[in-house]
């Protein structure tokens, strides 16, 4: 992926032609007032990286509202994502070129024209599609005829208006065009000659940044954000080799706050504090590595920040597989950083699911910037559960000791003294619920990627219940790790979403959550509970979930029904509380 940041457009075109076709179609509708076709190879490469086959359809905002989309158009109806990029150069040329010199009434009229256009377009898009909307902000307006002029506030006022309208619309996001422009530089972004002849306002370098910024969101929409940053030590966390140079001679903070190694550690710490798992994978003697952490006061990272490590002389592909297994995460949720191109090339060849970043000079000097542009770990919101995640994995060492001292799995589960709490509807953490939808892939029965706005709608709906499950045991707190969404239709209840974080596998928590759904369905008068399994690239683990719990399969092979509503939950939990349901029925009441 680093090649995408540095390659020429000709190389990107070649790479796009050679890239493998993703197995999952992903349809993007681009609404724009200028030619956007140069963005296609960037989106193709980014899509192939997460197994998406990108298809693009273009729409002109001048005809979108009165004609095709407002009247109904299958293109919009079946879109997975809508990307909007309007330019003030096209929407209001005088406002763009001469804003500082226009009379206030004229400027106000032009701004109102742009607001009305955006309002009508947004309304038409949302009427025809529930797909997420990515709308880029307007470019800054600057009077270029005098060197004394400063940036004119028209664009800021219009962007504030856009932000408000998009927030009110739901599942619509304002992306920062100026951020893309700053990364590219003005001269590398615009092409005045081509703009006059073929309506291509932007150069490929700017399209690259627009594609990257868009994919930060698309990764979230499709459940493809990364979960774990695995770091080498020598040449990555510090300069030099601990086994040869010695602890005191390693380069860490000698250059002061501008040290690139300190910058890498600060970036890793920021990711850790936002819920990303950190791990080490280093060819080294383990005691020597920990001595660096313990004895060098300029180290920012500490041993406690790492959820797992493999420090030995084994090959790194094998060690990375072992780390994934220990952390119970998919290989494709890992980013591996190493200064050795030999090591990253070997990992790319032997474990292609893992994303590798070779820490060459450019990456060393701009590690944070590169991770920010690529957006592997980008998330709309950080929740309190993010801060529990690393500690939870560290607690697993103590849990392993308990497991080893137990004669049976049942004895081990009882020894954990698990306390389960389920909350419903207005008591749930909506941001955390949306995060679980985005990030959970293995134990996820329907793969629905509901955003916070959608979940808030479910919470408010009279015919839907949303349940969130959290658990703590004698070792520590795992936080909120389960989610179920239940729709009620007459005498049937339908499971829209049913998922469990990989941190909670093997405890029987899924059966407590299912029991809650059964209880609620029966309380609402249902005689049948219907669930669906949608197969995906990573959720084969739960393909037999419903069959194993006596749900009868339907002819389509994906839908299953339970009737009568009878299910026996496990009894190895110390306590189970459902405050939001107590006034109606305690969990498991009447179930045999």
C-alpha cells in the first residue's frame, strides 16, 4: 500500500489493471460537477486490497434532482456508497473567483444558490437511497487578484451549513477537501489547462488523496478496519541493534522530541489509547529487548502496552500467525511494520492476508502521516471499551493459568465467576453498538454494518429492540462485547443483527444473548423467532449456530426458525442481570 502513496499515475494505472478482482461487489455512485474518471484506478487498488470489486457510476448534480434520481433510479437504490464532490468553481464561479470584491447582496445570493442546490441534491439522494453519503467540503475561496487579500469566509459558511444538514440527514458524512488539498499542494492539485478543455479540474495527485480519504470510511462501512499493529524492535522502535550496539547505544530520544523513533512510539501509543492492539514481533533475545524497555528512560512505550509478543529467532510469518491465534483475530486485521524489506517481503509472500509496511527512510520520517493517509485504523468514534481492550488481552494470561488448573472446560468457566449484564434500547451505548457492527467479522451472523444513526433509529422504533451484552470476571472487565437487534412483525420476531466480539468466544455468552431475544420475542406475543446466517469471508465459525440450537432451516438455507420459543441457557455464570427487562420478565423465565 505504501507504493500507492509514492507511485506515478502511470504506475497506478498499470497496477490497477493487474490487480486481482475482489470477490465482493461494491457499487459507488459519484455525484460531481467535474470529470472524476482519474480516480478510478486508485479506488480499484484500494478496493482489491480488502477484497472489494469496485464499480463506479457517475451522476451530474445538474440533472440528478429534476430527472433521473428524483424520479427513481435503480443505480441509486442499489448503491453501497454515494460520494459527492461539488466545486464552487462550477457551482458559483463568481463566488469562487471574486468573492472578496462582490457586493454583499450579490455574494449572499450566490451562497443561497449553493445552499439550495445542496439541499435539493441531498434530499433527492436520501429519498432514493439509504446508502452512506460521503460529501466533500467546498474548497476555500481566495481572492487571487491581490497579494493582500486573505481567505474569504464564504466557503467556511457553506461548509458549516453542509455539516449541519448532513448531520441531520443521518448516515451522511462531511469529508475535508482542504485536507486532501494540503497533502497534495495547490500546484500539484489543479490543472487549469485541462479544466478549460475537458473539465478535469484536478490532477491525479489530488484524486489519490480523495480516494484515500473516502476509503477511510469505506473500510468502516465494510468491516475492514485493522485491529492490531505489530512492530519490529531493532530499526523500528529504536535505531540500532540491541544485540550488537548494546542498550546504552541505541538511538531513541537522543535527538530530542524530533527523534523519528520517539515519533513512531508516540503514534503507537495514540493507537493503543484508541483501542488498537499493539504487539511485538522481533528476531532477538527476549531478555535483552525487555531490558531496553525497563532501562532506557527515553522509551515512551512500555511492556504493559503490548497485548502479545513473539521475541525469538523463528521466522516472522510463523510468529505472526501465532500472534493472530493468541489474540483470536483474523490475519487480515493485522498491520506489520519492519525496517527490513526482506522480512516484509517474506510476510507478504507467505501470509498475504497481513498488511505490511516497510519502514524505509520516508516511512521512518513520516510514520504518523502515512498511517493517517492510509486510514487502516481510522474509526468514527472512540468508546470506553476501546480503553479496556488491551488490558483485557493482558488479563488473558491470568485466565490461562485458571484454565490450566481446571480439570474440565465447565470447571474453568465456573471458576471465572462471570457477571453478565444486558441492557436494552435507550440504555445502550450507541457508539459502541455501531463500532461492534463495523469491527466484528468472525462471530457475526448477518454482517449488517449499521451506523450510529441507524442504531439510534432502531432504539427509537416501537417495533425493534436492541440489546447489548457486557461481561466481567474475577480477572477483569471485558466491557460491552455482544449486540443483538430484534424486529417484531405480528406473531414473528426477526433477528436483524447478532454478534459477539472475538474476545468473548468460548464462554457461552452467545446463548445468554439468544435467551434474551427469545424472552423478548415471547413477551411481545411472537410464536416464532427467525434468524438468518449470511456467509462472508470470515464468519464461517458460526455457520451452524442456529442448527446447533434447534432452529429449523428454511428452504433458502440461510434462514432458520425457532418455534415453540423454548431454549435452555447455560448455567455456569455467577450472575446475569437485565435491568431493562426486570419489570417485565427476568431472563430465562419459563424457558426449559
